[in-house]
C-alpha cells in the first residue's frame, strides 16, 4: 500500500487531471438540454461563451458523430488532439528525465 501511495505521489497532478477530465466528458449526455456547468459566464447569466459546447462536442466525437460534434463546437477535435498530445508529452518526460517540470 505504501508503494502505491509513493507512486501516486510522484505522478504530476496534470497527468491525473487530464485523464479524469476525459473520463468525466464520457459521462456527459450531449442531447440533454440543461446540464451541469462550471462556466463562469453561464453561471453569471451570460448566454454566449466561446467554450460552451466543447465538452459535448468532444463526447459526440468520441461516439463517432463527427458532423454533430462540429456543429456543437468546431474545436472539439482540436481539444482532443491537444489534450492527448499533452498527456503523451508528460509521460515522455517522466520516462526520459525521471523528473517532471
């Protein structure tokens, strides 16, 4: 148990955050009209936000519905690429340098 805790303590927080965020996106229901949001603009009552719909777009893309994903938010695929690339870079740094940052 102590060894597992030591391994988890050495992992960069960002490497824990991104997979958790991607897993959370997989639980989004893109067809649901009202959904939980952390958007500060949405919580302030402002309807337009440049990022709103990105999570639902990523979920639609993961389900293979490319056209609906693009209609929901055109940067959904780009977000997938950036997050996966960042996770790859962090893992590469961990393997090559034995230290992060």
